């Protein structure tokens, strides 16, 4: 998480007072009230997906001096139940971003009566130290739960990792490294990563650093994650690093590196930047712990450039749909694919009828949905330029498509409704195509105030918020190029 200028905050407060009502998403998590940003502490435990998040429960503008960990749970990654705040500010500071793990072997010693604990690892942010110009105002602390994450006890020995004297020292992501029988912490430090290890989640030592000469450095590094995939007997590691500013379309973004990790040092295959999502509104994406071989990620659906100024009433902030990550090899390089989790796809089970794609200026068809959430699927056997247009009777529209000449996908929200947040909002955003084959498949998930595009099985992903004054209720699909009998599209409504 990161702050912004006071002037932008004041503009956001003024805008909020006059904002029109915003329809809540139907299948994306939002808090009942207050501000929300980074997802935190995601862990799967006893049939529940836990989602913690940065939360200012009493205001739609974040208060960085009193940040909480909000809490929600789900059994299917679609329907969420919001619970009481899990972690609240204390004498050591506000509760900033972090992670949570299932300490199945009770290495921490927090377990009791045969119950292994859930352990949260988070950043304590001391705003008093920040105002005084003290460097060590961010430290890492832990808390534990023995009742399925409903209540948490903070460790009396906090903080467990003290600041070495730098300004940005936050967002610990922790996992169990089986080969070395130790916990690994991936920590964002300034514009690079520092790795720590511990046998018990309490006593930590520094292992190594990565990133000073790799990747994008347009802003501070935040919310990192280190995960692995088994590829034909070889373990390939992926280091995810969120960056603000400096994303692929300006503002916030999520980059990643592939490579190796030996329990101490991460070695990247390449040092150039790879982006997980090319849209303007996916940030702070990290994965759930304790999900076996599945790599499930969720991000905050916003951008720090205008996060305080988008419409709000009693709440502000939305998460992306949960996404499943897979590592795919294209020629001699690995790329992450990012597609909706199967639970999300299955939610659109009232499948529509496939329709043939027509030439430019095709007629439109109405969208019949009671929730505002629906899915558009498009399949082309021969790659050519196409466009999917979502619009309403007021002439507001959002476009998603592919330009074969430039080999790029795009989302255009220039005429999407309420766009007067920043000049950068009302524009066209682009993303490269990575798939090598001729066939193209695209899935769009639309949910009242957002559109998420997943192309070629998620090799290209784009996320964008949008704020029409009334729901998009018409869709038109057109293709400019070779049309075959297998060029088809359909609309699927959510339950």
C-alpha cells in the first residue's frame, strides 16, 4: 500500500460527497462499508478461503494511521461472508499488508490441545515514527488463531523482524520451504526484495536480496510473492512483485520473474519485466496459502492514480475475481497465464447459445441479467481483428478487442460513463498477444462496474473498472478479417 498527495485526498473527499450511487458488483468482493485496498493473509483452511484486506472501516478514504485487517470467508470463491476485523491498530502501529499460513507442524509453538495454528505475518506501521522522520517506522509482526481465523492473538514478542533503517520495509509473504525445513519470508524493501528465513516464524535471519538491477523500477516495490511450479520434473520458481507507479499502462501494476530458488537466493532467468495483467486496475495480487498444487491469486481492482476519486457511497474498493495461475512455456521462455478460477467460470452455468460472428457493424443483442454480472465468450479459428462492444441506451460504452496489425488486445473506456477522475482514465489500454497459434479465444467477465479480459487461456489478461450511469445491457461483436464457421460468440449470465 502507498500514500498519495494530500490534494488528491481532499479532491476525493469532495467527490465522494457528490458521487452518484454505485451499484455493487454481484460476484466481486466488496466491503460492506469503508475503504478497502490490498488483499492480505489469504489462506485456505477447513474448507474456507480466508481473504483479509487493508480496511479503514469508518471512512471511504483510507486512514493510514488506523488501518485494520478486514476479513471475509468463502467456500466457493464467489459468495463471500464478511466477518469482524481480524487485526486492529495497537501501540506498535497500524496493520499494513502481509500474509497468513497454516502452521501444520506447530513450529511456532502457538498450537494448543492438538490444534495447529493459523499464523498471520504483517507489517506494523508506526505513523508517529514516520512523521518524526524516523526510518524504522515499519516492522514485521505476527499473530495467531486457534479458532478457524475468527479471533487473533498478537505475539507478545512483536516485532519479529525489525527495520534495518530504511523507509519502505513491508508486505511480508511467507511460505514453508520443505527442502530446507524452514519458513521463507519474501519482503518488499525499497525497490527490491529481501528474503528471510525462520524455523519457527518468530526468529528470522536475512538470506539474500534480489531486484536492484532487474525488472521495472518506476516506483516502490510492494506485495511480493514467491511460488513454484513443477514442470516435467523441474521446479520453476516465480517471483511476483507489485509496483507503484510504473505499471504497463501507467500507475499500479504487477510484474513477475521466473527462475530458480535454492532456499536462500532467487536467480532470475531474465531480468526484463514481465507483466501479469496489462489493464490499469489489477494491483497487489498475491496467492492463497495451503491450496496444494493450485496457485490461486486475487488482486485489488483499482489504481493508486485515481483510487480516492472513483465513485463511492458507504464503501470504496473491489477485488478482482479469484484467478488460477499456470506456468506455460512458449518457445524457450516461461510465461504465467492468469485465468478465472474454475469456481468463477462454473458460476456462469446458464450457458447462452453460440452465435456466428458477423462483419463490422453487426446488429446488437440485449443482455438479460438480473445481477449485472455476465460473461462473454469469443472463439476465432483464424486470428483477425475483432471488437466486443458493451453499451447502454445512453450511448455509454466500453470496447474490448484485438488489433491484428499491431498484435495487441485492448480495452477502451473513453466513453464508458463517469470518467472525470484523471485524464488517464478515459483512454484505450493495450496489451501484447503472446500465444503463438492462429486460433484466438477471449473470455470477458463484466460485473456492473468492471470488465476483466482473459485472452488465449489467460496468457494475456487485462482488468479495468468503469462507471456507467446505468448498466451495460447491449452487446455487439464484430470481426474485420477472415470469418470461418467456427468464429462464434455467446453471452452467459451469472446465477
